C-alpha cells in the first residue's frame, strides 16, 4: 500500500477563513479538555496505597476507567450535548482531535519523555478530514464538508490509480495563509531502490553547505541570517505596540509572514539541491549525525539556519521517488582518516580546514576528504572495495559506475548561482 501526501495552496473566502479559525479554536479547546481528564486521572493515582503526601492529593473515584481513546471518544457524544460548539465542527474532525492526543500520549510512553502539553492560543494549526468517498478536488476547487467549495491551486493532478483518503487543512502565518495536505493512496507496493551505478559521499558543514566526494560544492545556506536585520526591525516594532490591539496584530502578522518566507525559501533550496544530487549519482551516502545535539552549541544559529536535518529527510524522500539508493553511514572520525591510505591523522580543530596526510602526502580540503571517506564507508556496506585504489573490483562492478554526469563540473551556492568548480578529485 503506497501513501503519498500532496500539499496545495488554498484560498478560502473571508467567511470560510473565519469558520476555519473558529474550528481550530474549538479543536484546541477539545484537545486541552481531553488532556486535562488524562492528567487528572494520573494525578489521582500518584499517592501510595497506605499513605498520602503532606501537601495534597487529587482524589477521584477508583471505579473511574482510564480515559483511553475509545473512552473519550464515547464521552465526546455527551460533551457535544453540554457544549454546542463541538456540534458545529464536523464529527470526524472532533474524533481525530481525540486520536491526535492519544497518538502523542503513546509516543510519550515509547520514548520516555515529552509529556503532552496544553495548547495555548494559536498553537493548534491544523485539522483533518480523515475520510472521503470520492475525490473532493474538481477543477480549481476542493469541496470540504460543512465548509463548502474552496479555491485551490491544483498545480499537479492526482495520479491515476490513486484515491484521496484524507485532507488536512493547515493554517500558517497567524491564520492568513492556508494549505490543504491531500493524502492519496494506491494498492501497489514500491520496493526500496537497490544499490547500483555511481555513488557519491556528502559531507555537510557550515563553510560550505555540502561538499561531495567529487569535490562538488554548494555554497552555505544563510536564509535566516540574510533577513535577520529586517526581522529585528519588525520584531522591535511589534514589541512597542499595545498587546492584543489591532496594530499589534498587524505587526505580529508581518513577523509571521517573514518567518514563513524564510522557511519556504530554505525548503525550496533543499529540494533543488536534492534533485541536483540525484542528477549526479545513483547512490548517495550521508552521515548519521544527530543534528539536534549539534544545534545546541555556540554555532546553533548557523546550524538551524542550514536546516540540515530537514535536508537529509528531503534528500531521502527525493532519492526514493527517483529510484536512487540512499544510505546513512557512521559519522565517527570521518575528518580524521586519510581517504588515500586509510591512516588515522589525529583530531583536527574546527579552524583546521585542510587535510594533510603525513604518511602518503595526500593534501586536499577537509570537507572533500570527509566526503571521500563517507563514500568509501557507504560502498563497503554494499560491495567490496579497495580503499587505497578507490575502485571497485572486477567482480563487483555496478552498472554505470564510470558514468560522468552533466553536473559534475558545476558549483552551486544557496542562491542558485553557478560557478566553475575549483578542483575535482
């Protein structure tokens, strides 16, 4: 079973937009109510069987069952009688709110941290229509239950053989920009791509966004830092407005739209770079770095501006979609090993950007050497390889391994500009 999400921009009318914002607020209230019942039940069973705390205890009936998904789904019928706001929202949308909370609860139990939190105003930004009998998209309109027909920018049609299973409505920029995430499904099985052809290793960093094992370089991504001065001005203006006033809302909207522009620009750059890399090779290897840990240091702003975690996820998706093999390799000591002779050259400081091997005399940039080591580790997991020669043995040659692509002699920066490559190999 193949499931894909397509994201479309929608343009609701003023009345539809007001209705959807009201639905979001109702869903937020319902989410917090379910979470409150869950936390109250847990708090009532924290004390020991033979004693209570010196402060206080939250006491509930011992016969009260655990507020599970099915139990709260049954209570939802009674809550609709008590609060008429829940009736105005589509029934399947409210049921999905309860399911959303319990999915978060189950995820918390599996990982052991990150207890679900209450959603404050403006933090609940999407709701889901989980079921459709037929395709709701017709021409340039999408038909949503209880909302009506909404104008949609259907920039790509639904492929033949796929059925629409659900539609999630997402609000961005304080409820002024709207998207419809359409989930389509087909009864087919697509196998994961197998290793074949020519491979490249990718080293991700801050001096260059990435450097491949062929010394192909992409300039650093600085989307946030380029607009940081503008963002600083807008945030300063917003801080001087009376909170919750109309001028404050207008100022906050400008800040939100600029953040939305930065995020969209970064994501578009990641997609373009991913497709460019897929044009260059048939196998792509990257490091399995935990970018959450690296983004908490003194270079946190630069790491978050690059969006390396998002890029790795999008690269994996683009490789699967285009039939390219994608794999992650161990990131340890990739900058300390010589790709020519395999000698461990010792730890390098962050400011050392040149790799020099005392054993064989090989010299190149640090990122290029790391890219070659990543490629060697990736190929060693799929085919036998002689690291010193850097070639595949005759009994392990993959089809197209000597293919030189059209993009190998180009250099790209974050603005999409091209320049001649400095050196190859």
